[in-house]
C-alpha cells in the first residue's frame, strides 16, 4: 500500500514549510524502460526523455516521489528490477493522491492551503480558465511535447518566481514536470513545487481521464 502524503503536503503548505512532489506514472516508466510509443497526452518516448528522467531518480531526490498504483500494477516487476540494478530504493508515496482526493470530494484543504500562498501556475493554455485559487503568474506550455522546450519552461518559471516572490509552483506539464520539480529543488529550495498532473482538467470542463467525468458531473450538479 502506497502512503497517502496528502495530509502532510497540506500541513506543510499551511505551515509554510517547503514541500515538493513529482509523480511517476506508467508514462514515465515506459520512457525510462526504453519502450516505444507515447503517453496518453501525446508525449513520445525518446532516448533523451529516458535519460532526463533517469537522471532525476539516480540523483536520489529527498523530496516526495509519487508512484502511480497503475504503473506498479502494470510494470511493477520491470520497475523493481530497474531500481534494484541501480541500488535505488525511493520512499514512494501514492502518486494518485491528488486525483483520489479530487474524486472523493476532499480536495478542499489543499485548495485552501494554496489560496494563502503566492502561486506560479504551469500548464497548457486551456487551464487559464481555472479559478479555484489565486495565481500570481501563469507559465504556459505547449499542449503536446513540452519536453522539447522544458528548459525554456524552467527558465520562465524561475523568472516568474523572481518577479512575484512566489513560494509555490503548481505544475501540469506532463513528464516535464518531473524535470522542473527536480531543477527547482536545487535552484529554489525554499519553493514548494508540486506536480499536479491532470488534476485540474475537470475543473475547466475537460475530460481527459476516466475519473474526470464524475467530477465534471458533480460540478454541473452544483452549478
């Protein structure tokens, strides 16, 4: 059973203690393991992407690493073998923590916590419509293949932090989020960088994951 780090993340945000999270799902692991194809958002698995993601894990991050249960179910044997070969033993938390709390309608403490902070939001243009919390600065990313320009995105995020004195960065940048969270852990260790994945899609009426449909229906029922 993967640990739910949601309460700890909310507590850290509330107490203004830096906390960061990157999420490792089946897409990241397909890329790391050298599989061909692309993830559900259209990011192609390439050797440079594999090397970049591998570089994060072999650096042994000390922030929260979230492992998606589906990735463990689907690729668990290969994941364990890959980690064992490199003598890596991350203290994984549940990578679906935000999605699960969104599904169950218990995301409010997280929204309340980030609403009290200065936030840089990183995501595709359609998430500009999101209005669940105040955003000091938005950094837009390409809808597909953000990895090709992830260093540019990182620079834009760093500039946004500097310009706004932001202390929280929320990322919905696909697999590039893993790389940006890791880079920020060094360049801005006092900033909380949280990989939110596709968490926000249903809150702007988008259904890109199976679980989103119920959230959209719930929002419409309360509209």
